[in-house]
């Protein structure tokens, strides 16, 4: 269905505009002495009111012959034929309306349709229909752009949901296995510590499921998830794992994508702390600078990477994720300097 016909308000405005055009045509007819004002209005208003619906067929012509499939000679032929056919139909309708007005045989009805006036009406109708074809082409192009944007938004939403599903499934299975093994070992040595670790593990998974249901959360919520994770890992590594969290208070209310920080902390432990004889400190730093949120995660690491070192695939995926969310406004970088591996993230600051 034509978009105008599907909305009553649009249809009323459309018909009103054509009735105003009918009054303008009546004025022209009066100027050329084709009839009185009443006769001209009785002729022009119904005639253009009917033509307003003939014009709508241009939408279906453009739909049936998409812009991407057109060749210039064929387009000239089809558009020209459609314009001429619509003009013939309309002039025939005009003559029928006028014949009926003359048939009732009253002084105030019917106009004088000369051959010159018929030719004028014919060419006017052809030109208006041709303009309508071009206008509908533009309208359909805008409609296609809007549909493409909606599809893109839907695809991005689907991709975000898929991404979060992957994040849920990619919580390192080794982390879970190691945690369960640690709990098993603690049950015979320190039952209260084993119980605390079970609670920390359940809190971590409950929190990860809760926050992944949102497109963005506060940095405070993301840090809370990391604290649950670190509580578990500290039970495994003991004094070998230390943390230093330095967050400006203003940063805590900033919005961030969920589950971006925990994988970075996990990498810091897996590829850094676990390989150090004396362990080390994972540092999480965040600062607010004007309208930008700065976050950095650093950890000591072996200056000579081993064969078990990561391939930075996770970091590249994270960079792509931030690019999809913020475009060129986001920056994700990492570097190894003086046996310290550091990941830095800069994104626009958004209040929760």
C-alpha cells in the first residue's frame, strides 16, 4: 500500500493540498474566460481530486522498476509512457466531468473546453506525473536508506547479544576448574576458606549474568564484578597476587560496556602474575579528564615472553568492540615497557 494511503492524517493533508491546487486551476480557467467561478470550481476541484489518486500510481511504477535496475533508454520510455497514459486518462475524466455538468443544463455548471485548453490540461498532467515519478524515486530512496539503517541497528543489536553470549561462554573454563580444585583442596584444610571461596564464585557468576543483560553499566558495577573475580583468584594465589585499585570517585558513575574489565584482569593474572616467581600486583587505574574516561590495567610480566604467552586476540577483539560502540572516539592500546604490561582505554564519559 502507498504510504500516504496507510495514514489517515497524511491522506487528509494530501487531498487538501490537491483541492487547493484545484482552486488555483479554477482561477486560471476564470482568467481565460472558460467559465464562471462556480463553474470553474465545480470542474477543477473534483478533477484534480481524482487526479491526486491517479498520481499515486507513480509509486508502484517506481517500485516495479527499481533505480538500480534501470537503463536510461528504458527509463525514458517507461516514465514517458506512464506520464502520457495518466494524462490521457485524466483529460478523459475531465471531459466526462464537464459533460455531466453541461448535461444538467444550469447556467452555473460546465465550462468551455476548447482544443487549446484540452492540450494545456494534457501537457500539465503529463508534466505533473513526471515530477511525481521523480519525487517518488527520491521518497523510495530515502525509504530504502531508512530501512537499511533499521536493519543495521537490528544487526548491531543482534551482534551485541551474540557478543554477550560469547562473553558468558568464554569465561575461562580453566578458571572454573582451578577454582573448583582449590575449593576441593581447602575443604580438608580450611573449611571456612572453602566456604568463602564457594560464595565468592557464586557471587561472581550471578553478577556476570546480571550485568551482561544490559548494553551498558556503571564502572562501579564492572569493578564490583572484578572484585568478586579477584576474591576467588586470591584464594588460589594467596600472597602472590596483590591488587591496587585507584579510581576517581567521579569515574564510578560513568557508563561502560559490561564485562570488558574482568577479561583484562584475568589476562593480567594468567599471562603475568602466574608466571612470576614472586607474583606481583595487578593495578586498575581510572581518571576522568573533562569529557573523557581513562582506564588502565597493568601488571608485571616476564620481559622475555614464553611460548605460552597470549596472541593478543582478546585485546584486538576488545578494541573492535569499543570501536563498534564509540567509533573513532574510543582508543584502546597496549604496550610492554620495563617488564610492565599496560592496557589503556579512553572512551567518552557518559553519566549513568
